C-alpha cells in the first residue's frame, strides 16, 4: 500500500470515530444523559488533543502509529466508557493496560531513536535498547496509577475502585505487555527477526529526520 493511501485511510478511520461520537453526543443530549455526554466530550478532546500535542512538540507520527494511538483511545474512551465495556467485560481494563504496555514499549524505542544522534543510537547495546523499552512501559504504568490515585483522592473519582488489587492488576498487565514487546525488540536487534519493529522505527525516524540522512540499519 502506498504512503498516500495509508495516510488517507488513517484520516478516514479516525475521523469516522470522531463523527459517530458527535452523532451519539446529540443523541445523548436528547436523552439528557450527562454521563455519556461527558464521555463523548472527553473522547473528542483526547482524540484531537493527540494531534495537537504532537504538532506542538514538532513530532510527526507515521500513519500506522497514529492509527494505533487513535484506535487505543477509541477502545478506552468510546467502547470502554461510552459503551460500558468496562462494566460488561471484567477483563476489559486489564486488556487495555496490557495493550498499553506494548504501545508504550514501542514508544520508548522510538523516543530513543529520535532523541539520540544516529551514531550513538546504533552503538547502544541491544540490552540498553531493550531495557529502555521495558522501563518505559513500567514507569508509564506507575505514573498512570499515580494519576488515577490523585484523581480519586482530590476529586472523588473511583478509577482504582478503592482497591489495591485493581491497581496492581493494571500495573502487572502493563508490565506483561512491556515484557513481550521488549522480547520482540531484543530479538530484532539481536537476531534480525520480527522485522516489523525495524520498519516502525525506520519510518518514524525518517519522517522526523529534519534534514538528517538516515541509513537503513534501523
């Protein structure tokens, strides 16, 4: 598939998510369903906010990364909150934390790739790259739980269900996702398998090159 087609499909899908949310928001207004109206607004602000934040920090996302992030937001806020998947399926929250561990782990190696000079990145040992991805996942999971704890304590939310079990289950699920993606990253840089990792890194580094010339060593 050509780059232009990927960009087009990405725009269609994420704007479709936004469109059906706006339509549902009008429906919720008629029903005076404040809870779901707030959920719809939060989804739209988060979805649009991602585009705005990355534009402000001058980081471009590839179509696949952008779509992955938007689908994850859709799963969390649209299906999770607006369609009550968290209530319907007891495993939904753990599933999303597991997926987030994988996504954040990839984010860790991408951040390392564009923050470090090219020659420094390639000289890093496989172990350092792998640990960076893993620790990125674990640290992000811990920070998220701190954020939820603060919201529960300061604003009376119940994100953590007043349960240590819920908190630790979330952290363990995210950590498991981090372990899995770290193994794949290790295998790629050590053995050359799971080449999709290299393709993701290469594409991301190229569109953020800012006039630098990147080679094909990922």
